[in-house]
C-alpha cells in the first residue's frame, strides 16, 4: 500500500465541490484507497503520468471522478482531479 499525496489544488477542488455533492468525501476516500492499493489499474498516458476513472451515480448525486497522477514504490501523487455527474 502506498501513501496518497494530493497537490494543493486537488484538495482545494475537492473541498470546493463538497457542497454540491454531499457524498463526495466518501467517493474521494474510496478513490484514494483504490489508487493506494493498485495504481497500475489506471491508464498510462505518457512516460510518467497515469489517468484513472471512477464511475459516479447520478441518482445518488455522486460525481464520476477522474484524476491524473504519478506513483512510485512508496507514494501516489494526485496532480489533477475532474468531477462530473454521469449523463443519464
């Protein structure tokens, strides 16, 4: 298991969106848990950066989460998040 580190702008984005999506903190914790355990489950987009997508649920007002991140043997660093409610 790796330690997950968020860039400052990532934490600010998540904190700003919590008012819109009450279950966002739970979804974000699950997202980070998954990356800490299996960062290679994402998609390698260049020599260094990875992309991971977690499905959301429109009915429960849980946004889909997408993040660009990097990782090494000890740490996953989330560099950029995207939050969107899934389409119907």
